[in-house]
């Protein structure tokens, strides 16, 4: 019997998702648990696995935004009839998906304007040299992810030749065009004073919403300066012992921070619905500047891992974040966040809370600074760390004690083991 594949709810609060592309074609054999399609949510773009084994009889929604629970495909036996139940008003699932309102109010007028602009550009290109990725009707064919990347990076889709199915423009085409434009001599093509308008991506909308929530919290900051002579020596030795992982200062800092959180559990907490939830393990998030926006993949139970194990886990999630391959579970259940801008030469900064977490650590670069030791001036490599706390859950003394422990453990890493 045929199985209808419905759009799953991949997290609390998810109401819809955008199908980016199918990894299988109609008529292909599919095994249960095998990646079936790519789905763009408000957090990540991830591969979704098939719910059943069989032949992909029908794809009901090729691409675009779909409400949770909508039938998007049918899997069954070869030759079996692929029937999709119609809605009460007689429209098919495909039509409903195409006409479904977007999560933040209907954007049909904007979407129609975008379609019209695509038709106009495609028609102009066809008349010029016939190299556009337009259909016979003049509609520009591009995946939603390609359109989003093009909007964010200022790439004109009408000038691209698609390499996807039926000449469709895919994300790789846009990224390739962007690199070619960057390599070519800069040419002023816009009118003087013209304003560029960029629509928020789903990830950027989530960032905006969460940081607005964070700004409403009563926060305070505490700063310490840490002697990095011993930590740098430890990292250098670890790299000799684990050349395949190549541990970094961030890895050592993650391990030491996790140890400090276990000694000061008030800081390892969430503030939710007028209650404080204190966690028994340190799930440390690492802020990563990914192409789609700031994301915070989580290293779970960091206090139980060696520095080499943390280095391996960190390299994995950071790499997948930059390749836009994070899974939703990579971003969930974090209890504390580290934001490190030291690699950009930033000496000190204040990080914004990552709600519902009650604290975040901002780490600057390691710089040689002159200090007084035994009555003489000497240069010492130092690092500045600033802790931002939600005063509703963490008092000043508790935050100060946490930083005091963090400083002691980082300056003498053996104490954290």
C-alpha cells in the first residue's frame, strides 16, 4: 500500500518549511532512512530521510514553502497508483502548497511581484541572446535557495545559465557567478545613491527575533584579563600529540569553561517562563559566522570530553555550519555560549545573550601586553574575556566567582582535569 510522505515538524514552533531540492527522482527506489530531500527551516537547511521503503511514485511538491503535515510525495510499489487525498475544497496538495500563506503573514503580493520581475528579465534575456534559464512561458527557473542567495549577495539571476534539471538555476550557479563577479574588475552598474534592499532569510529572521528578545533582558557585564602563557604552551603540546585534530585555544577554552560551569551551575542555566532551569551537564555552544548567518552549534557534555575530542567535535560542526549542512539537533539544548572574535584581531567586546541561556562569554584576541612582575616590566600574552549575564537569574557575585574560576583554570589548565 502506498505511503504518503508528509512534511514533518522538526522542532517546537515549526509551522512550515521550504523544500530546496529532491535527492531522488520519481521512479527511483528509496530505502527507509535514506536522505530523500533537502528542507530549509528557520534554523538550518538539512536532509530529511524517507519514512518508508519503496519506489518514489510521485513528487507532489517540487519545491517551495509547505505547511507542516502537507503531503509532499508518495512512496509505494512499482506500478502502484499514486493517489493523493484532496482537500475539502477539491484542491490538490500541490495547489495548496503553492497557495499556502507564509509564516509571517501573506507575502503573495511580494512573491507575485518577484515572479513578474523574473518573467520580465527572462523575456529580455531571451530576446537578447537566449541564454537565460527561462521556460517557454518566460518564467525564470531557480530553486528557492538559489533565489535567496542571489538576493542576499546581489546576483542577477536573469544573467545566469542554470546547471540544474531542465536548466534550473541552483545555489552552486549563484555562488559561482558571485566568485566570477568578484574576480572581474569592479564596474559601477547601479545609479548613484541607489539603495539596495535585501530580504531577510529565514535564519536572519530568527537571529533578529532572538536578539530582540535578548535585548529586553536586564543584563550586566564582567571582564577579566587572563595570562595565556601556560594555555598557549598546552595548545602547542596538544597539537604535537594530536596532529590530526589540531586543537585550538577555543577547544581548550571550551573544556575549561565546561569545568567552571560544573562548579558554578547557576551560570549553566535557562531563564524560561519566570523560572530558572539549572542543567546538570555543560552543553557549550560555539558561535559561528556561517554564510547563512550567525549559528551556534552545540558541543554536548563538554565537561566529559578530552580537549582532542572537543577539537574533533568542533571541527565537525563548524565545517558543516559553513557548508550549510547543520542538522536541527546540532543547534538545540545549549546551556552556555562562547563567542570568540580573537581571530579577527578584536581585543575586547560584549556579546548579546543567546536566550533562554542566562550567560554568554565574549573572548578577544591574545595580545602581548606589558605587566609588572617582581618589580619589573615584562611582556605577557594576555586575553580579555567578558561575561554577559541575565540579572534575573545570575547575581553579580555568582558571575564574578564563575569568571574567577575560569581564569584560574585557564591559567593552570591541569586544574581543570
